[in-house]
């Protein structure tokens, strides 16, 4: 099922349950059912941004703890941690060829 079909079937809106306040964990949920498949834990402060790689193999996350973490989607575990900023990481994205992770921060 394509994302366009899922969007159409939902009427464009779906609420995913689980977070009740500031986000410190990342939950990976099925788009069609909302079922949580994995919970990624490890940041020491709010998760501010995340991105999924084009091949859906990796998740990158940026946090107020000034770190960027890479996670293996299929295993639900962290593979790398970077601390290259002195302030909250506000944005993360993968390059098209998956060779780079670009990050943005308040520093």
C-alpha cells in the first residue's frame, strides 16, 4: 500500500498514541495501522528532529542533549552517536546518496 493510499484512506489524519509530553524516545509505528513496532531510547533530553534514510535502513535523530544518533531501523538499536554541536540539535537529514548526515543547531 502506498503512502498516498494510506493518506486517502485515513481522510488525511491519524493520531498515533504514546507520547504524553516532551518527546525523549522515538517510536516507529506502522503508517497503515498506527501499531508501534520499535521504541528507540538513548537521548538525554528532548528529541528535536529525526529523519529516515531513503532506503529506510537508518533513522537519524537530533536532541537538546546536543547529540545526533543513528539507529538501525531493522534492529531498533543505536549504531552511532555524534556530539559535534554545543547546543540543541534542531534538524537532521540524510544526503541523497546516504553518505552524509547534515545537522543544524542553535550554536
